[in-house]
C-alpha cells in the first residue's frame, strides 16, 4: 500500500507528473464528499445568492493567483521565472528575494493540488464566519488577498497577448451559448458555469496548440506547456485541443440547461450547483491564463 501511494500519489506530486487514473479518481471522490458536506453546511448556515457567488469568485481568483506565484518560484527542471527576474537585476528584485526567503510559496503539498483547494476553501469558510460576526464582506477579504498576489505577478508579465486572447475566446463562446439559451436563463449568473469551463478550455487550447507552436521559448528553448490531466490529455493529443475546448463549452452548456430545467430544486440549490460547475472550470482556467501571462 505504501509503495502504491508513493508511486501514484507522492511521486506524481513531487516530480510534477500531474495526474493518473488513480489519483484522479481519489481526488474526485474527496471533492464529492467535501461538496456534500459544504452543501449541507451552506444550506443551513448561509444564504446562497449572488453575493455568495461574488465572494466565491474572489477566492477562486486568489487561490489560482497564489498557485501561479508558486509556479513562478518553482525551480523544478531549472531556474524559476522569479529567479530569472532576480538575476536580471529588475527594480523589484529585492522584493522577490524577500518573498523567496519567506518560503511561503515553496512547492509543497499545501501549495499545489489538492492542497491549494483545501487551503482556499478553508480561508473562504473563515471569511464567511468573519462576515457573519464582524460584518466585513467575504468578497472584500478574498479580493484583497487576490490583489496582493496579482501585484506580485505584475513585474513578471511576459506574454499579455495570450491572456487577452484566452479571455476573448472564452467570452465569445459564453456569449454564443447565452444567446442559444437566452429564453431559458432567468439569471445571467448561471452563465458563469459556462464561462469558467470556456476559460479553462480556451487557455489549454491557446497555450498548447498556439503558444507551443509559435513562441521561440518553446520551439528553440524547449520551454513548452503540456496537459497533465488524463482525459483532456488523451483528447488533445489525439484530436487537437480545439476539440477539448469545444467539448468543455458544450458539456458545461448542457449542465447549465439541466440545472435551469430542473423544477424540483430551489433557486439556492441551482446557484450552488452553478457555483460548483463554475469552480471546476474557473480555478484551473485562471491559473492557465495567468501562468502563460508571466511565462512561469
């Protein structure tokens, strides 16, 4: 059992190998169990509304941006993006050296999947409790945490055009779905479920099928990006990542339509399911586009 865990979980984490069938299933089961208890807690203790969605988005932005800061300091396979900036003598080099000295953003089980999801969820729940007791908005807490980490990334920006291309492609796909489903959508926030997955799919497509083929950093220096998840990797490697993008949009659109058409659930239940759907796409999607933005 120990050898199995080391081979399929521990080694995949520390050696940056991504995912395999075993850790994918295990993480999915853990996520489903956690979602069940979170659903029960929120339905009993907190109203699930648009304010809840705003707070959740702020923490998704924080968690994904935190993860990119970790990517920027990760020295696996050579130097790190932050290390390159420090070596170049950039104006903020002393700040980046200080941040490195804190070891907060070291690659570890708590700063990468699944730990970063657990950490972000914990902080989100704490912010909800702070909001209830001290009347400080949870979205404000998440927003401040996100802005701090985004500011850390600003001096490292290298490929802003790819970030804009990802957002544009995801937005166009979401608008297309919205106009198709417009008659059925009573709350435009439902479309966040589609946008999250469109962003993830667009990022994967543009980074692997466009950046890897056009940029000298990949073609000449071998600094390329790849898909680490099992099913997306199979689809993209065999049929092209544009298919993965299209499937993400289609499946998320179908999921939203099912939620909208389900008459047996309340508005709060519907928003919770939309929140889950959105998180599954938006979290990796934001990480993808910010990572390519800084070249980490």
